[in-house]
C-alpha cells in the first residue's frame, strides 16, 4: 500500500508541477478536483433539466425525441445533449483522479475517513446515473445496455424469473423497465447530490466551486467539444437484431466487455468486493492518530477565533464550565480533530512574548507545544552560518524543509497556519534572524485545507490575530510551494535573501509584553 | 513563464482534456457480437411438478386443525427441477438441470441462455421434463428453421399455449 501511494505521489508531484506552469498555483486543476466534480454535476443537472423538456418518456417515442433534440434543434438542445454527455464523462475523470490524489496524499487515513467512506457509494451512484441515461436514448447502445444489464443482474439470486426476458424480442418489449429507468435517471442524481453533501460535511467552508478562470476554461472546452464532435445516437433499438459494433462510452461502460470474459456473478464479486476493499482503505493498516488539540481553560477567554479557523469543524463553543466571567469556552471533538494546529495559530494567547518559561496558550497540540516552538526558534538563531540569517517556518507537506540546503534554519510544524503571527514579530524584534519565511502548501492546495488562506489573511491584517504593523514586511516572505517545485522555491528564496542583504542590519526592539 | 506561454500551455491542457473526453466517450468501438453469427436466445420460466403428489387427509387428521385452518389434503412445497436439452442438427448443444427458485424450492425454475450459431438452415430440437419421470420428455419440439446473421432467434416456453415456441 505504501509503495502504491508513493508511486502515485511521484506521478502527481510531476503533474502538479506541470499544471502549475500552465495554470498557476491558484487555478491548478489538480487542487480543485472535488470542486470540478461539483461543477460538472451542476452542468449535467442543468442540461438534463433542459433536455427533459423535449424528451418523450415513452419507449416507443423516446428515440425519435432524442433525434429531434440532436438534429432538429442541434444549436440548443443538441449542444445541451453533448454537454450532458461530456460533462458526465468529465465528472468520471475528475472523480477518479480526485480519489487517486487523495489516496496518494494519504488524506483518507484515520479521522479523515469520512469523506473517503462517503465517496465510495457516490461512485456507485455516478454509474447508476450514467448507465440509466444511456438506456433512455433507446438506440442500439441502449438495447445492448438493457440486455447486458438485465442478464448481468440475473446472475444475482434475486429474481425468480430472468428479468432479461423483458428484452427477449420485439414482442416482449414493454415500457415497464423503461419507465423504471426514467425514474432512476431522475432520482439517482438526487441521491448522489445528497451523498455529495454528506461527503463534505466534515469540512468547514467546503469548496464546491472552482475558481472562475478554471470554470470558464472548462465550460468553453466542453462547449467547443460539443460543437465539433456532437453526441449522437446509434441506430434505433430493434430487439430482433443483434447490435454487433457499438460506439462505446468507456468512462461508463467499461465493465460490460468484461462480461465476455468473466461470468456475471464473478464480475459482481469483483466490483462489490473491490468497492468494499476501497471503503476499508482508511484503516489499511490501522494508524495511531496524533493527539488532538487540548484546551487550557485557565488561558481561554472564549473569543472563538479557534472555532472560526478550524477547517474540520472540530471545535465548538460551549457554555463556560469553570465559573470565569466569560460566556463560552472552546471544546475540541476528539473524533474530528486532525491535529493540524490551525487553532493554535488563531489563539490570541499563543504568544512567545511572555515572561514565563512555560507558555500555556488557550489551545495547543500536545506534540507541538508553543513553549517548544519558542525554544526551537531561539535555538535556531544560534545555528546560522554566513550570509543573511533566514529562519523558515514550514509545514510537513510543502517541501520547504529543503531550504536547509540554502543555509536557512528550518522549523517544521503540521501546518504553517499553526504559527501565531506574534512569532514573526518575536523573531525579528529580538534579532533572532534577519528575515522570516513562512512556507506553506501551494495556493488552494493546503494539506489542511485552509492553512495558507488564513496565514495570508493574518499577515495582511485581514484576520485575527494580525501580524503587528511594526514588523518590517521586507523581512517577511510568505512562500507557497510544493515538493516538486524545488527550483522555483530556491529562486524565490535567493530573491528574498538578496533583499535582506540590502537592508540595514536588524536591531533588537522591546515588546509591550516584555 | 510569461502570460502568452501560460495561455498556450492552458490551451494545450484543455485540448488534451477535450480529446480524452471526446475520444473515449465513443471510441474505440466495442465489438459486441460476431456480425456473421446468429444469436439464439432460450428463455423459459416454468414450475415443475411438486416432489410428491398431495396426500388426502383422514377425517381425524382434518379435525386436528383449528376450525378456520382445516384442509382436506396436505402437499409438499418443494418442486422438482426442470430437465432441458437443446440439440442443433442432431448434436447436443446444451443439457440443463434447472432447480426450482425460492428458499423452500417451491418457485418456478428458469433457464436463460444466449448462444451464437452459424446462420443458415438448421434442425433445432428442444426437450423439457417437468415431472418425476426418469425416461422420456414431457415437451418436445423439433423443427427446421433458417437462422439469419446478426438476428436473434428466440425459443420460449408457455405451458398454456402448448409448450415451446420458436421465433
Ligand atoms: S488542531 Fe486543527 S482540527 Fe484540531 S481543533 Fe485545531 S484547527 Fe481543528
Ligand atoms: S482562540 Fe484561544 S482563547 Fe479564543 S476560544 Fe479558542 S482557545 Fe479560547
């Protein structure tokens, strides 16, 4: 499993780098796969509603109505039909890549199981929607799907009579199954929407819309494809004729040719068993979770900043339990907390400017205490060699720990947003370094979802806790980087070091807190 | 990278995406069946006899039931399997023993098969046994038919209309 993960990670690191070049970090499609999935879903739903206006839901006239849509109204309904098909296919692509990428990033393990587990049944519904849609055209492909699906279902021990009998020949054809498919094609997407909504429930401020340039680019791409290569029907279904060669949508129908090689029952086993194993991935092998964030009531004033910033909805503000004069206190859910530390960076009491040797903020991670972070900062300041002294704070996923090779001192934490901005002030005002780099994941692709976003807002004074005004911004660099972007990172670092070299020497300033 | 280079790379990425979607949405074609073969579908769903005939109850046995549950005979629920044979031009192609459906084995037995044959004139013979007999058949149909390429030829069974039906 670990080897498979690292294999995909290597592939994705390269692809991320390439897409960064084309789209920039902010619009890199690999950072927006989930949102693109939502986007394609809405395109499919919207075009589907339009097509339904012209679609005849009876089996005898369905084909003719789809022909009307495709040929007579090619400029509107025809384009909608093509968009309906191609957006459905695009949905399969982004969902599969999304699944592989989350797997490669290990963003499914332990407490992150929820999105993965709810995503697995969504896969089933995507296929139910797609296959039932192809059925409705009632052309040769639909006929093939109808016969193959019912024969395949007959391999299960559920039906007293083979349901494939419904499609035996033209005399046995009835509208029963067709009507069922129309219902499935309407209701399966609604179930899928419900599952998609559940899928993101453990994510605060879940992203369901891709950035505008990406949305426009993909929409134009699908429209151009629809115009140049419109989706068309095959010959009308004829239950007395054997469809021999079929234009085939491999995104949705790839399992069917397997029925030529494997008996239906075995293929069910492979698919259902495969989905069951996939659902178990978060626990393969079981992993001990990092200890959750801990609230120190003596230091919590109930300001709710941690609650606002937690990307996983793991914090709730509850009625004060210790009789202090505040209304609420923060409470951490052990089941939801992923130990990212964003709450620590948000807490106004996480400051190194304190006299006490042991600093206990309102909330902190047992494995990364604030006292330890202060000690590491002070210790790092005595390790610098020649040249500008640059202290790099970074997360475990950005790849910026490699800046050690450029002469920087590096302190790593789970997420860059765990660093309270007061640490930057502390480092510079105490002259512990000439400059500070905050290196987080690529824009829009934070391992803990919101870390980069909150960090930038804090640095820009848009989000509490702010970086104090007195801090010389020339000495602070916020770098968003990926493991595969080594050269750009080096160049950005070299620029920053050169800027520092041109600045006058830093001096020790006293803080109000001292 | 400058703006123009970036737009160029984006255009290539979108084009590659469109080509992947457009191509695999309908290509390569799937060869479902040999265009030169005829396809014979055999489908029947029929309840065979019970494993044992019903037994008349004596007056004493009937009296043992509650007044609203009284019946005059007792029957086995389970049915026999169906035995089926399919010959083409005198050669055996299929022999099937189809068990009854249902948890108690009291439902109809079903057979569904799809077989490819060479088109042309063939003598097709089907036989079915739905009783406890061990020799001979309860239903037989043997007829010369012409099978056409890329067309379905269906063999169905309906007891009410006298047994097998070719189409
Ligand atoms: S460590 Fe992360 S997940 Fe846990 S409470 Fe803090 S912000 Fe939320
Ligand atoms: S940010 Fe700190 S002080 Fe504010 S509620 Fe959370 S733990 Fe308490």
